[in-house]
């Protein structure tokens, strides 16, 4: 089992490594990261570990910024000196929340819980793993939009697509109206149900319900027509995403 430790205090990190080795010396510690930025870079650039042990207050901010910036499918055991973040932790990928100083028996219990839920080869456990993540993921159902001095609530079901224009992110609704949103496309990927929304390129995320037609495009790419509107280069599925897009659309 490969474990990544996110901890900004070296004594605490060393203690965690020692406890883990005492519990199971077959574990592989992939490394210790001290910052939010470093963790994001590690998770985006390399395959994700089997399990993450994560402190909450890091050198450059709270660890929850990591979940807002990049998609994490890995279960997390939070290890922290603060008990006020318990609820927030269980809204992300937490399977346990341990308070410092970490008790060996509690850590052993947390690892046993992880193995029972995620390592067991029983196919029913795999189904439960997927259901657990789907239950925990708090997908947005609507977006609150500020228009001058007024506000408008746009249900996710009425959103055609999100796109970038001059470094700003907009949503386009089923009526063709555009509204600015205070999220990056990376953040939106974590907030939206991946069964319904797909990022077709660096600048656009589309709603499956808005796709009217698909065309072959140059260099093995695809071009989409959304809500029977005119073709646009914005709706071209990038070459590296075509295979994944076809699997997604064919589910």
C-alpha cells in the first residue's frame, strides 16, 4: 500500500512514519509534503497514492484548498491538532479524523477501516467504494450569480457549458445567456457531477444534456454542437480527450 503524508511539522511527520512502520512494515511511504501548493503539484503530476495522511493547517494555508483545486480520488485520514474542522473534513474524502498526538491504536483502527472499505477484493466492496465517494461528493445543484445589484440563481440542469474568455470564467445557460462565475475550470470539475459534465478542452466544460450533434474534426478530434447552435471552435474536443470523451458519452 502506497501512502503519502501531508504534514508541515517534521517531528509529527517522523512520528507518523514510525507508527505506520510499527503497525505494518510492508507499507510504502511515498514522501512527506509540507505545503498546499506542493501537494497539488504532486497529485497532478504523479499517480495518486492509495491513501493520504493529511494535516489540516499547512505552511501556506488550509489543506481544503487542495480539494478545491484538484480532483482527489484517494481516501484521506486527517491528522490534526484541531477538532473544529471535523464536519468539513467529512465533506471531502475523509475516512477518519485523528487528533494529535496520534494514538497508535487509533491509527491502526483507521488503517483497518481503510483496508476493509477500499482494499478488499470483494466486488461488492468495490461497488460500495464508488457509492461512498458519490455520497460524499457534494455536487453543486445551482450557482448564485451577481448581476449588478441583483442576484440570480441558475440551476445546474439549465447550464449548457462553462468557458473561459479573456481569463474570466462564464457559464452559458440553456437560453444562451452568459454569466460570470467566481470559479476556475479546475475548481468546477470538482463541484460538478462528472457523469453529466465533461471538460472537452482547456477552455470549456459541457453539459451532456446540451450536446445536440457530434462531428468528425481534423486530426482525429470531435466538434460538438450545443443546443442546436452554430458550430464553434470552443466546442472542439481536444485530441488527447477524444477517447475519454467517447467512453463518457457512451455510458
